[in-house]
C-alpha cells in the first residue's frame, strides 16, 4: 500500500470521515480552509485511485470516491510493510511493543487473548 503525502492524507481524512462516497466537489468543499484549486483536489483523487487507495465509480457525469480500506486497515498494512523491511521481525515487534503506552499495550494484549485482529 502506498504511503501518502500531506495533501493525500488530508483528502483521505475527509473520505474516512464520511460514510458515503464523495464527489470531487464535495471533497473540495470539505477542504475549503486549505485554499486549494478544484483541479488540485481532482488530481489528488485521481492519483489515489491509481494507487488503489480509493475506489471510484461514475454517477452520472461525476466520479464518486470512497476509501478502498478503513483508516485502521490502511495503517495496519503500512505497519506490516515496515516489518518486511527488517530481517528480524521478532526483534522489530519487541522494539515496537516496548515503545507503546500502557493503554496501547493493554489493547494489544486483549486483542491477542481474544484471538482477533487488533
């Protein structure tokens, strides 16, 4: 899964915050405080679609965009890709586990005890 740039993350934050697919116009409106051109938002969404980070479907003359995965699924995939970069996944996991807060460690422990994905 592709890593996202700052503007791509902002666009994805908008999409993740909505339950329904969104048009370029709707995403552009949601980012109104950033003073972006409509065409910039359209280009970012097209690039995210080409990276398979978003799905798009045509509705009339407009494209509608939706995340291909939830934020949590996206982040988990990035973490798994990072683990692939090491020759010793176990050591990397231990180092990661030592760096999380007590609450985060408890959440991981509980998920592992239940046998479900964290």
